[in-house]
C-alpha cells in the first residue's frame, strides 16, 4: 500500500481553475494506478479520473472530460488533477486513491486499496 495526502482544494468562482495534488509515500507508488473521486454529502463517492502507473493511460468521467487533466510524476511521487472551467456542480470533497487494478473509465471504490483524507473544493456561482 501507499499513503496518500491530497492538497490544493479551496474556494473558486465558476469558470476558474484549481490544481489538486496527491502526494504519496511508499516505494510501491510508481507501480500504483491512481484515481480521483469526489463526494458530496448524501451521495456516493463518484469517479472523476484515473491514470495508470506509467502515466500513459488516463480515463475521465464524462462530466469532467475536456475540463480536467490528470497527470503524474513518479520521480516526485505526485499525481496532479488540473481542473479548469469549474462549475458549481464540481463542488465536493475530492479524494485520491491508489491500487493495482488496471484503470478504466468509471472505476469503482473497490478497485483501490489506499485512500487519502480528502480535500474540499467549493465552486461559487
């Protein structure tokens, strides 16, 4: 397993941008696939994006495609989620997750075995 810590959340106006980071510790990070999920109160955690351990395959939820970009730097043990053209409906707690299951669009929570504590993103209208 790896230990994951998210940062970069905050308050932004609609149309703005935020850059979330997921910092990892643990030697297995470079072979872990990483996903981003988000959750609003009263709803299940929702898949946002995922990237494979090599950083050459990535998948997005339809709701964020064309606006969010996931990338990773294995040398720096970080995964980044660049979020542009933010909308109020993007407001949620964002979590990064790590696991060995091959990434695909619409990944599930059970595909991952390591989770960060989450970072709040609030988009005002």
